C-alpha cells in the first residue's frame, strides 16, 4: 500500500473554505498538509484507509490552518494556545475571564473541537473506530467465543 501524497484539487473539493487559490496558494496548503501528516500517517492501511485517510489528513491540515489564522489575526480568544474562550473582559486594570474547557474525554478531543474542521475530523475518527480494536492473529480472538462456538 502506497503512502498518500498531497492533492490540492482534492483538498479544495473536500474543504471549500480554502477553495480560493489566490488567498490560499497550493504551496501554503501543502506546507500545512505536511504538518498534518505528522499527526495522521500517510500510509494507507488499517481502519482509516483510502478516501477516509485522505479526508482525515486534509481536515487536520485545515484545522491547523484555522488555528494559525485565528492566532495571527488576534482572534485567538477561542484558541487553545490563548487559554480558552473569553466570557468577560474589563477595560480598566485589564481583567479577562475565560470559560472552563468543556468536558471532553481528553485534551486532543478538546483541541479538535476548537474549529469546525477539527470537529469533522473528530467525528470521522470516532466513526471509524466504532467497535474498538483488537490485537491478535485471528478475528475471532476479538470475540467472546471462537468460530464454532467454543471458547
């Protein structure tokens, strides 16, 4: 199985928010795609394969791009790096109140929920992982009984 490579046309088709090639050049998107490949392997195998793996990497790249854009534009109040969502602010003596992070199963889930593309990625990963995983030589080792009904 071959490793996936960056496909700008597929990226723009799957994530229309980045469809403008002048605002988002292919080289910039590819740079973020390469970073996304550090989070999600480009090796096309396992329960996340084919179109699903390509979509997952593209969503991760878009998530990273959105977080970077929010941070550089000064709108980082709802980004994890800034500490959370601003719920109140005071001008004199500068006071900022941040909301506590929502109950998430872990920090990675919370981090993904910070952008719409991250939420799509989280839903994809959870959908593909339904039923859990097993480690063994035979599929029946994941069951309560072996094939034929014996233990």
